[in-house]
């Protein structure tokens, strides 16, 4: 009887050792798999960052003008807008103000009439300011608000500006 108890006890401990060995083996396998997945994703992350670093210099915007002939459909690519121009900063500001003034003075938009009148009045002096006041006076029958009303717009397209 003591022999069978010893055998049962030995079998019990052997089963316990086997169970412990299985648990440790599974834990080691799980840890190995976790490190493998971590290394793979780390490598993918490093490759993605390297690709991003290599692509950063390519991020540029180079506008250019394409002219389409209305009759033939012929496309003509004009020179890019990023080339250095022979335009000083002061000339650029002057040209922008001239375009802004002409659009505000000669154009008509019922929703922007106050803003456009304010810009045109601010940039007008002398006879031009007086003519603008007369044009937009309520007594004038040629007042753009009376001529065009609230449903029409007049837009001004400026092809070029030459300031000498």
C-alpha cells in the first residue's frame, strides 16, 4: 500500500512538473512571439520613417500657367511662376493696389458694394474721389445700384498691369 501511495504521489508530482514545464514553455513561446512581432513592427516603422525622410524634399508646389486655344484646343505651357521675376517689392505692392482699386471702382457686386466703395474711396483723391462720390450718390440715375440692381454683377478681368 505504501508503494501505491508513493507511486501515486510520484505520478502527482511528475504531472505537476509536466504542467509547470508546459506553462513555462508557453510563456517563453509567447514572449518570443511578442519580441518577434515587436521587432517586425519596429523595422516597419523605421522603414516608414526613412521613406518619409527621403520624400520630404520632394514636397514642393510649382504653379504654372497652361493656356488652351479655344478654337483648336492646343495646349501651351507658359513658364513657371516660381522663376525669379524682375519685380521689386514696391512695384508688386503698387501693382496689387492698382488692381484692387480698379476692381473696386469699376466692378459691381451688390453684396460687396459697401466694401468696394470704401476701398475705392480710400484709394481715390482729387477729381477721382469727387467722381466716385457723384457716381454713387442717390440722386444719380447712373448709380450702379440703380442700373444693375441686386441680381447682377459686373466683374473686371485685368490682363496685365504696367507701372513705369
